[in-house]
C-alpha cells in the first residue's frame, strides 16, 4: 500500500494570501509540506495581463515598484516588468516610450548575466522565491541569454518602427549573435527568424541588399524547418 502511495507522487495546492501566491506541495509519504511563495511583483504582473488601458499601466507600475523593492540581485523582476510595459506601449503605438522601457530592461538584463542565483533560496521564505527558479548555472545562463536576446529583438523592431534603421540593424545583429551563441546553428526556431526578418528590413533601408537577402533566406529556411517540426 505504501509503495502505491509513493507512486502517486505529490499534489499541489495553490492559495492566494496577502498579495503572494502560496503553493504547498505535500508528499505522499507524509513528509512535511514544502511551501513555495511567489513574490508580490509576480502576482501584480499576472493581474495586469487581464486589464486594459490605464488600469493595465497602473498595475504594471505597481508591479515595477514591488519588483524593485524585492531587490533580487540579478534584476530579473524589474527587467521583466519593464519588458511588459514596453510591449504594451508598443501595442499602443507609443514607440518612444517602448524604446525607453526596453533600453532600461536590457541594461538590467546585461548586468544580471554576471550574477548567478541558480539553486539559491530567498530568505525569509515569506518574501517569495527568486524567479526564474533555475536548478543549475548552465540552464540559468541559457535562459538569461535568451531573455536578453528577446529584449534586444523587441528593441530592434521598435527602432525599425521609428525608422531608426542603423540603430535597429545594430541591436538586431546583437540579438542574432546572442541567439547563435546560445543554441546550435539555427536551433532557435521562433525568436531567431522573428529577429532575422526585421533585421533584413533594416538592412534594405540602409541599402545593404546582399546582407538583407542572406538574412531573409536564413529566416525562410528556419521557418520551413519549424513547419516540418510542427507537422
């Protein structure tokens, strides 16, 4: 009977308490529950996704204050909230505002590359866990590089919308180089082509036609591979 209970595994009960999400995992063998508390900034950011207009901005700005107060050493919380603010600003065609948020997010993510929190716990536990909860430094490095490249890709597309073609090409090239260093050749099948295509547009605007052709051809090849994987 005990072996059967062990195979059941564990169950997770999530409850909302005082602005944080508490996840209690109970072992089938009767061990003490292990509580995982999501930080307040994360909860506020999640709430913002269901809002629109000024209400969304207010909630995201509250999340940003909470993220800064959380004082995570690698600055992931505030960089993620800044990214969310940038995406919303871009969707509202407020590109200058989006550019500002993205520049701030990129600076924080670049600073965070030198700081490892993999496997480390926040104290006291009631303040919430460090996010993302990487188990080892290898996955942490890969995840942080991808998050930085994503911010750079969004900034490049924002600059392209502002017709700042030289700046757009430069930052998109940085994102592509980072993605290439983070994966096998053309191994990133979503963000990489979505970065290569605006890169090609910026290059064409700069009359760098042969480079634009190569970028477009590479994006098309990756997208064709992606379709084969999904079929």
